[in-house]
C-alpha cells in the first residue's frame, strides 16, 4: 500500500541519528541525504524521508501510495482534485528522483502532501 512516508522534523541531525540507530537492527540504512533531508530504508530504496522544517506550520506529513501504472497515478490526481484536494504536482515523470519515477502530488484538506507513485 505505502511506497514511502515523509516527516517534517525540527532537528534533522537529531532525527537522523535516532532513526539510523533505531532502524539499523531492522536492516535499514541511511541512503540519499543532504543538509535538508535524509532518506532511510533498505539499501538503495529509502522509504522514510526526514525533512528539515524549522518554522514550518501545519501537519506536514508526506504519504506516498504505490500505484500499478501511470494511468492510476493520473486517476488518483484527478479524483483527489475533484474531492477537494489541492494540486501539488500533476501526473508525470520525476527524473530528479529516478529515471523511471512517475508520480502526482496533492495537498489534502489538512495540509498533508499525498502522492501516488509508479516507480
């Protein structure tokens, strides 16, 4: 069901240390990261993303749901908009994530970033 989850954190370094240590016994490692984010999960497949969010307002949770194909990603976006979501990136490739990453993004009524992805 889920592809990945993103959390806004007040102190990225502290959260990164916590999740790296707590998830290591489960076989998860630090993947992609810089001063503003860190991805943790199976090697080469981060699924928990931490984002530095000093001064951020609102829930700020990011949920990504796995879609079977591009058509389902587009249908997710269209249905979500019709049901009251706000556009946060229409269906399309996201080459900056990976060469085959295809996703759409919506902001739900509570301000959360919700994604459908066909990696």
